[in-house]
């Protein structure tokens, strides 16, 4: 499908020049930084300066570097192995990032949360995956430490974001951190489990705690598979952790909430167990919470939890989407005879949410990943990255319009815009982010084993990139590449600072295809040891500020 600018703007929803972003969407959804109270205060002189800045994209590139469009610059905030306090270091393969200011009036001092999704054993534990010798316990311990998440206090001084070393808030959450289960019944005999892993994307709760999501947990602890007679068997992991620790797979695959102030964490069983890419929250007027989450695997599903009590991620009902009929189907053992015939109780329904969803007739989707709430319309946008077995190599974007724009509605309309493809300039949309003017930012996730390979469908796109699609002005609807990643890397976790002047971004798995540490496929970020390192960067420059102020600039110019 040829990309059509006008159709895409119609798809996301037009914005009148004089419109003000609906404050309830900014303050109620857990996927946008709420602007500081003085965000609207900007001089006419500054608006005029920004209006003169031209948004010009960069060409596809396979250069081993983080390349940025004119008007942008970056610096590293923190990278793998950096010390955060006397005993802890920053983990591997940073993914989702989010920032909460310690003072709502000061956007330059706050807490940065970063996910650590998985490890490359060659870098982390010096284990070669082609080795016929099993991993040692010491190697597994290193890998367990390097996943989970990191909290660091960061401050911006003279335009540079730096970690506040040894700050009391700095801490690690790892695969060995004890984490409580937010549920009335034990899971495999436990009410508290050990660790979190596969932490992909996430969000922020209305009460300002971090949400981190466990995605491909089966790579660490394997999975429990059931045959036609409902008899379980264990499917081994490829990381071999269960060879040294007897932790059941059922303890993983959940949405995890982390309190930034003390590091305490809990897993929310009511939100279901599967490969959570993300979890995006919205707070209703009565303080009940709606949580959207998706299962990042081929032919899996889109979910929504609606709480029955204010501020609860436990009391309520989990639903799964039938996007063809536009219905949210309740994964409710008490009221679904089909579920009662298969599962013994609600706990088992939630543990085996994938099976339960298929029994009820949920729509299989093409790897549903990130979910973001549009701050202009309130509609929900989901990236469908690809589904290669079905011939979908380039992905699309799904839009959900809840009935009467009510987030707790049980009926909706869905629309799909095909965005990936050679004519359209990018492929495999993964993370989404709306800025404070409602412009849409998109990262791509082409596999490192397929990028820049002749005979593969991704050759023309070269390295993974970051794109922006403006909602206003002469560039409205254009797909504009504003950053290109280093070799093998993926750009993830875009998150804007509350003053709209910084974009935090992860550079994940540079040099992922390395077979020999003495000859890495990437050397970014170009340290003296020439070892590639996953890194969180701060992207700054007038272009970031212009995009966040675009609605004000267009109103000023009209």
C-alpha cells in the first residue's frame, strides 16, 4: 500500500491549529510525560525562532553510528556497566525509559527508570551460544543480574543530563529481587517470587510508580505446555537458567509495578500472563483504572483490564479483544461456561490467558506491541510489527475507538493503517510516542539477522531508525526519518522530558550479531575497549522543542 499523507492524518485525527491538548489525556494516561505547569509560557520571539527551523529528514544509512537530523544532538546518559552506586552497575540491553520529576515544577531533576530486556551471553557472561558445554551457575548469575531494571536520579545542568552518583534513589531490580504477587491466591505455592526478566516496554501509573512488562520470559525459564488432555509438560528455555534455579515459568510473564521511592515491587496477576510488550494506563474520573496491554507474539491478542475499585490493578476484570466484532470479551471464569469447562479457577485462566483468549474467540493479531493513547483524540494506537509466516513483513498500525470515547466501554471500532513497506520508507513499527503537540514518533524493529542482507525484504531500509509524522504544518502526514541506529541496534523507549526539550531514547543491542569480541560488528558508543554497549541517550536541540511546540507555532503563524 502506498503511503498517503492525507489518509494518515485522517486516520490519526486532524488537529485544528488553535486546539489545546485535552489535559485529561495528558494527566491520566501512563504513557506521556505531563508537561510542567509553565509549559505554555514561551515568548513570541522564541516561537518565531523555532518556526524558522526546517524539519529535514536523513537518508537510510548502514553506518555504525547514531545519526541525527539537522537541529538535533545527543549525549549519553548511562550505558551498560556504568556504576550507579557503590555496589550496583547499569544492566544490559536497555529498552523502555520513563522519567518522573521529583518536583512537578522542576523538569530538570528526577528519576529515570530503564528496562533491561535480555542479555547477549557473549558480552555478559562470556558464554558462546554455539558452545556444547552447559552454562555454569556463575555465568547464569551474571546474566540474572543484568536484566530487570534500573532507577537512577538524573539532573540536567548546562544542557547535559548526568546521573547523580550514589543518590539514595539509585538502585537495581534484577532477576534475583524478591517481588510480591498482588493476588489472593499463591502461584505455584508462592505469594512472593524471585526476580523479573524480559522487561520490554512499560508506563507510569497515575500515582507515579513505574510499570515494567515481562515479555519473552520463556527464553529464561521455559514454559509449561498442555496437551489435549490438559496434561502439563515443561518446554526448556534457551538460556538454561532452570538448570541452576528451580523457579517455575508461571512466576513470570506478568506486569510489574515498581515504587521508585523504595524499590519495592509487585506483579499484577489480574492483568494476565503472556508476553507483555507494554502496559498503558488511563485513570477514569472516578479514579478507576483502565490498563491496555498486548501479547507480542504472532497471532496473539490485545487486552484491556478495567478496575472495579479506584486505584486498583487487582480488583476488576481482564478483557481480550475481538477486533472483527468490536467486542471486549471477559476472561471471567465465574461467568464464562467455556472457561469453566477448561480451567479450574480464575487464577488458572489468568496464568493461561493465551489459551483462554482463543477459547472465547479473540482475534489473532500480527505481533501487537506498543500501545499509546493519542493525547488529541483519546483513541488507542497499537503497533502490529509483523507476522512473517502470514506474509506480513512490514507491519501496520491498529486504531481502537472506544464506544462513546469511554475507556471502560465494552464495544469499539477498529481500523488498520498499513504503514510498513518499501514505498513508505520504513518497516516493522515497534515503539510509538506522541509528543505534546500530538505528533507521532515511531521506532522500527527489523531483525538484526535480516537487516542489510541481500535477498531479505529489509535491504533498502538499512539500519533501524526513529521517525516522526507531524500532525500540523506543511509536513503534516510525512514520514520523516530523524535518527538512524548503529549497526545491529534498535532504537527503543522514546520518552519526552516534561519541558519538551529532551527525548530520552535507548540504543539497544548494538553489535548484536557479533561472533568474536575481538571483532565486534559495532563499536558504538566508541569506548576505548571497542566493545559495543547498550546506552540511554538524551536527544536535544531546537528540533525537539519545535515539534513539542508545533501547535503553538502554527497558531502563532496563522
